C-alpha cells in the first residue's frame, strides 16, 4: 500500500490496522475494570444513544445480533444495563445504561486515555 494512496480500500486497511494496534493496549487497561473493548464500545454507544435496540447496537459494532445479545446479557447480569420489558423479541427492546455503568464508563475513559497519551 502506497503511503499516498487515498482510495477507500486503503483507508479501510488503515482503519483496521489502527484498530488492531489500539485493541490490545485498550484491553490491557480495561481488564482492571473487568471490561473488554467490545463491552466498552457498547457502553459508549448506549451513552450516546440511550434506548437504542440491541439490533442497532450490533449494526454499529459490526457484530452479529447473537454476539451482541451475549455481550448485553453479561452487562445485564453485572447490573450495568437494563433492557425494557416490552413484549416482543429481546433484540428489539431498548437498552439503557444504569447508574453503575455511567460511573464505570467514566473510569474506563480515564484508563483508555492512557493508551493515547503513551
């Protein structure tokens, strides 16, 4: 890949390489909070768009609905998110962060910031 290549494919490769470079150090920093990078990203999306459905979360995270459902179940068991009790498929119910998640997310932002400072 040429350093001056500005094609969409080149940009995609650079984004993926950047993600790969950041993922491990972010995981290392988030581990102390018992969070993974996907869980962190999910919480950021929920903070940005409260009440979003798990289907929409999966689309935003480029994840399957099934894997997002598993991720949300883990966050729900920890008391970090609440899914609405509306009837219908779980993946179409709105999801919101709980207060504990808001506090945890503040700490996670602090931890992740060290990745970008280092």
